[in-house]
């Protein structure tokens, strides 16, 4: 652990990443830190060895911080609550991950490590970007009903302009850390990796444009109130599932099944028209695991 003073975040998030959970915390300054031990546990890496590697590295050693994050005990030997954990800034995570040679890990871990190297940064950044990037002006996205073809084209152009402004803001935020990233000796960015990153950016922008077009066509995601209803239903269901031993993390179990069944990356991305079906599905699952009255409203 660094001898620097521990930091307390203003926001913490746990993100379901395939079958794992990723944890990250945002400071008041906007910096995002990631507990390294959680990543080691997910990848089956020796925590002691990775900690020593970080402390040996001249750049990672300077960037590491002790951050007080809320932890959930995974077994009887662990304690929950806020604990100071060794964390790296989000922009340093690729450098640390690429410093783990895929050819030196066991076959069962290799594909998982490559997946983390390709996608981990983007998934964590996506979880916090709306808290850092400016909020789009609602005036730029008027209702699609009653628009003439020219008005619809203008609305789409304005939405794309707003999207481009957000992209510039994101690139400036990342550029502030380019110097540190360029000095991480373990990061070997090959031409193939650069193409992968370019493809990821193109795919990301295509998905954002698709959401804009969906909005213009009259489609929409669930409201904040409906998202809260889904969250409360999941929490209630997970509480009962938690009584089943050897079934893993109940919250991850419910969310993973929700994302798989309704083909969404997050419950907040659920189409509005799917809200009744989601609530009915959660209600049916509740009735399968307990005879107690359903504590949430069905769809």
C-alpha cells in the first residue's frame, strides 16, 4: 500500500461484467479509481505477486492510492463495510492488465484475461461517463411526433452535433492522462490493438446514433421511476435468493438473467414497452422462490 493518505469517494458502482463484478469509485475531483484486488480475484491471479509488481513499477507505484470503498464479504474470513483498498486510476488499468502476459497464464484464464484487456476499461468508463460528460440539452431533442421531414433531419443533425461535443469532452479528459499512459512501459500497443480500439469507437458511436434514431422514431427507454421499480424488485428477489446456499452472488444472478433475457446491457436501457414484461417476469420468479406476498407492483 502507498503511504499516501487514503481517499473517500463520492460515488461507488459495481458493474456486472459477463460473470464477474467490477467495482470502481469516483472522487470529487472526477478521478475514477479501481480496486486491483477485485480484478485479481476475478482473474484468479495471485494478489501478493501483483501487489509487488505494482510497487516495483515506477509509474504504477506513483499512481496507486488507498481508497476507502465499501466491500461485501465473500466468505466468513472477510469483513464488510468501508475498507481502504489499493486502487489504480481507471486510465492505468489497461497498462496494468497488458503487463500480464497472456502466454504465461493457464489456458482456462487466458481467454478471460484477453477479454479484460479488450473491454474492461470501456465498461468501467461507460458506467461513469454520464457523471462526467455534460448533460445533453433537452431542447435539442424535441418530440418526433408531427415533425416534417426537414424538421426531423434538423433534429437528427442537432443530436449528432451534441454527441460530437460530448465526444470532444471525453477525448480531452482522456488526453489529460495520455502522458502517464505513454510512460507505462508494460503497455505494448500493436497495430492490431489500435484497429481494435478504432473499431470499438466506431461501434460505440454507431450505438449512440442508433439510440438517437430510436428516440426520433418514438422509442424510449424506461423512466427513472420505472428504473427504480425494477431495482427495488431485483433487491427484494435477490434477498430471498441469498438464502439459497452455494448459488453465488444473488444480485449478479438476477441482473445477469435480466440482461440475458431482455438483451440489454443495463436495466436502465430497457425499452419502455418491455417494462410490464420485466415486472411480470420478476413477479413470477418471486412466486417461485417464496410464498410471501409480492412486495412490488407487477407490470
